[in-house]
C-alpha cells in the first residue's frame, strides 16, 4: 500500500513498545521496555499463527531493516497507534506479508481513513480502491501479493475500504468497521483481475446486434425435457452408466463422497427440485464411485439461483471450482449433476447445457451460449480446461 513509509529506529521501537509513549529519560512507573517489547513480539507471533491457517507466513521478523519489507509504503511504528511492525514470507506466492500491531484499532482505522481522504483531496481520487489493508482481531496485515489477500479473506480478516467510491459486489460481505465512512469486506479489489471474482460483471449474451454462431438473439436452440425421473433415466441412459446402480431412495440419493459432490444439497424442494435419483455406486466393497444425480425440476429459476450462489461461494476461495464438485447441466424441466467429462460430452449431444456463472465467461464461435434464468449466468456446451478459468 502507498502509505508513507518511514522505517522506525531501534530507539523509537523501544519507546513505542512502552505502550503509553515514553517520556524523555524514561518513566520509572511504566512497565520495563523489554517486557513491553516481548508482549508486542508475542502479538506478532499470534498473528502469524492465525495467518498460517490460510496462507504461508514463514520466517517472522520484526527487524526494521528486514529486506523483505516492501518498497511500497506502509505504516511505521508510532503511526496510527501502531506499536510493532513485522514481516513474514508467503513462500507459496513468492511474496511477503507485513503485519502491524496497533494499540488502539479504532485509532488505526481513523488514521487510515484520514490518510485516504487527504490523498483524495490532493487529487488522487482512486487512492484506497485497490490497496489491500486487511484488518484482523488485534492486528492488520498488508500482503504484497493479491492472491495472498484472496486466501486470507477466507478467514475473519476483512479488507478495510475508506474510499467513498469503493463498492462491494453481489455475493460478498459488507461489515461495519470502527469508523464511519469506511467498510470491511471479503471482496479483494484489484486492477489486474487477480483479486476476488466480481459476480456483477455482465455475462448474459443479450447485447443486441447480429446473432453469433450458436447464440440466438432470443429464446433457445432447444433444451431436452422429460415428464418423470423414469423418462429422464431413459433419456440419459447412453450417457450415464446407471444400469442397476440407480436409486430414488432419499437416503441413497443423499450420498456423496470426497470424489463426487452434488450441486444440490440439503432439502431438494428448496432448490425447486420435485424428484431426485442417483446413478452410480454409493458404497460397497469399494468407496462410492461414478456418482451422478438426476432431477426433475418444478422451478428452474430457483434451481439456477441456488446453483449460482453455490458456484460463487466455491469461486470465492481461490477463483476456481473444486474438481470434485459436479457441474449442473439443465434442460427445460430436468437437470443432471456430474463431474465426469465423458458423461457431460454425451449430455451435450442430448442438448443439455451447463450453467456457468463465472465472471466474464465467453464461449468460442460454434458453441452454444444462451441466457440463463438468473442474471450473471449463461447456459453453454463449452467448457474450458477448468470451468472457472
């Protein structure tokens, strides 16, 4: 971040870690400087322990001259109630994480807000929109790499945004900080697109003009339908190896495994699903395998809205979908969930389409790309190597 960077001297650090501010010549009634410094070091270690649950944070140091301290600006000891500054290495992202421990978190947030507003008043209107100041319980971190920030907001760390133009897109939290006029969020904004995915980015293929190959101006090129689970099982028989491994028993249908995870979870009625069946082997001599789920759908818009929310939650972790989670392929009133690429290939031949809610998704000419029933998603028969790529 671009806050004024002034490295503290050893004497200044000793003074600041006395917690109440040193008087010239020292205060006989204050705690020993060494004890206070040890407490600050302890706070840095506690912060490191929390960070390492979600990202790499190795070789913690509080030395002012540590070469890992970034060239960009960050608050020094003594600024905005900061008592101690440390830095650790994020080896997985080849970056670093600066950690500061404020004595008074509200004072820190007030100081940061004032600094942002001063920079805006000086003509830097975008200041603070992309600076990643992550506030935790008792500490604040400044990752030097955006992917590190994306990992850390999976915890209770939140990005402090004090630029009035900062927005929190759909699907992300907006929490109240200790100062008015700012916000705390789990959305990591970035200029280069490496931050959190923005689910409000336009996607629906309804931009007017001439229709592109596989993309009608309106309506659909056609989707399959079935009047019952029995009809659906027959329809997909050549694509899914159901055979004898087919069940409509609720307990069996609810089975999942570490390798095969459904899209629809919990009460299927809440997803607009009226009937549900499982293809595959749920258990036996070997663990569950080749699982796919069939559904008849009474409310397709509700199903797509719930699936969109689940897909967004998955993408928020690291911008990619879990490989073990099934993709949702829909027809007019039916749906199939499978993570088998070969099965999906067969389903695309039957005119099923995949619900893709990845921001900015585009399909090459020749593939189908149609409007979904919820904003921010499309129906398509095109899959990148990773659907979230």
